[in-house]
C-alpha cells in the first residue's frame, strides 16, 4: 500500500496527539482498514520532520485507544474492531477441559453460600442494605476490611479503607486516584495479565522491569537498581508490586527485598501500589509495603481467591491525602460496592469461616504441589506447598505458545508466558500452571503427565528457524 502520511498541518496542541487523531479519523473514513500496516516509526518521523520519540508516543497513544496493534518483528497494524475474549474469562457453556490456566483456587472448598444467605436473612435490620450507601462503604464493612488487612501484615485504619468490587476494581480506582493519564508506572517483567489493559484504559504507561535472580535460578523481587534507573530515564511516577506469591513467578519478597524497594521509592518519591490476593495462603505474615512506607503506599486486598469470587468484594487502604480521590473514583465507576455481598463477607469473617476455608485449601494445595513437583520433574517448577500456582521453566527449544496450543488440543488449558508480559516482548520459555481450578485429583495428575510428555515431544522437534551447517 502507499505509505500513510497523516495531515497534521492545521493541528494544534501536541504533535503526537495530532498524529493519533489523524489516524483515528482515517480509520473512520475508510482510508485505513483492518490489517493495514503503518509505516516504520523512523520513516514516518523523517517524512513528517519530527523526532522519533514523537512517533513512538503517537503509536503508543493509538494502541491505548485500541486503534492499532504491534507485533514484534512485523510492525504496527490497524487493529480489528473486535477483540478476542480473554482465556481467563469464564464462559457459561464452555467445553469441559482440565483447567490449569485460571486461578480459581479450589472453589469447591468455598463456604456454603446458602448457609451464608440464611444467616443474612435472619439479621436484624438487613433491609437497610437494599439501598444506597457511601461510595467507600459502610463503617462495619470497612472495619471488616481492616481485619482482612491484618492477614496481609498491615494494621489498617478503617477510616482509610474503602470497599471495592473485587481486587480488579480496586487496582483500577487506586491507580486513577494516585496517578494522572500519561504517567509511567513500573511493573515486573512478568506480571498480572490484566494490568496492561487496566493501565491502557486509564492512560498509564507500564514500564516492565527485570527481577533479581535467586540462587536456585528462579525469579526474585523486582531489581531495585532497575527501578532507580527507570525513575531516572523513564520518569516513572510509581511502581506496581505483588510482594507475596507474585503472579506468575510465585516469589514472596524477603523483608530485605521490600526495604530495598522502599528505599528507591523514597529516593525518587515514587508511589507504591501493592496487590496481594494470595497472601492469606501463606503461613507467615511479612510486613506489607503499607506498613513499611505508609506515606506512599496504597494496598489492595481481596477475598476472591480465599472464599468468594462471586461476592466481588475487595478492599483498598490508601494514604490519607488520597482518601477523597478514592471515594470519588469508586463513585464515578460504580457508585458503591454491593453492601449486600459486603455483609455476606463480613459475616464469614466474624464467624471464622475464612480461617476454616484456608485450612482446607492449604491442605489440598500441599497435595497438588507435591504431585506437580514429582510429575513434572526434571523441569524446574518455581513454587512451594503454600503457593496455589507454579511457574514452569521450559527447555529453550520449546515455544510456550506452541505448548499451550498442543495441550489445548488434548483438553488441557494452561497459560503461556505471553499473557504475563508486555505485547512487544517475545514469549519467554515459561508456563504458568494453577493447582486449584480442577476439582479432580486424578484429572490433575493426568494433566501433569500429559504436560511433561508433550514438552518432551516438542523439545525433540527440529528448530526450523535456525540455519543448518
């Protein structure tokens, strides 16, 4: 096709926005169609007489608007108007598979919903919950959040706690409250899959950073030196961390690793967002970032993995100056989390059901991890008896996407490393396997055996991309 050159002569304001606006206009008029390739950034910069950085920002803005998509080694293309549904999203009538992809953490061991609803029905004054409440939630439910945060190593102030519609909503409103559109925020090289789309939807730029490497060859905490460099070179305004059972690597930061990152955050005045959905599974509570650096840390807690994803209840704890902003962002997005399901969770916390449920899930998880370590040997599985998923290192010759597809044809769902890293990075030789979504122990063990044998088969195939001789 003829090289696309945007008309920005009459545009006012930043040039990169004018280029993105022209791109969007040409898509709407049909001048550009799905699949059309955009010119290389250097070439377009030359044609327009602007800097390469301007074009990079323009293409980044276009991707944030979901107008284009970039593919490593192929360039930037006009994106489809429709997007594929995430493989993490449940479907009502999906074919039966052995699910080692989605991290539902033993839902068959969750507390009885019927018992919880029966208890609620007998609660005096329950009808008051069938109305509007403050956006941050009722005091009794915020006090429940403070109790939950104790398991996260944080003595939370109920007045600084807000109730959200689960952790995902908590991440969204917290980042909106702490940052401005256009801000760069550091994330782990491998991180929670939805963080990239969440950041894009609110105009934040993720800056993936490498991890320290442990003595056993596994991944450690985010490299504090890399964070300091990103603050200098990329102007990052904050950092998103999962200090306990990091998703997907499973690493739990030591106290020293936490302190090193706090020191960098204070040196460069970075805000910290800590997300810890798996912390209750761990036997020992380490100090949260919210305890180590309370003046700059927003903490997010959720009970979805512990006992009730259907309730969609989470909690955020933010520094005092951001309290009003959090309330406003919750109000703007959904007005309030449901006080009805918040009361359901509060009852389970008061009656000790979270502890009982965790005891059952920890026992089940120990069995699953030991089976995974045995059946996947000799491949390195970063995990332990307290981690509800594992990060499996593959032979360098095995493409994780090809392995995911091959297992899918056998009725086994897993996730390639591709889902946990920025789109412009080649997938690394890793696979995340969850331990608790499949109810049957026998099917779980069968799936592990098929994973090991399929890895062996793919590792023996010749690599046709390499030159011979």
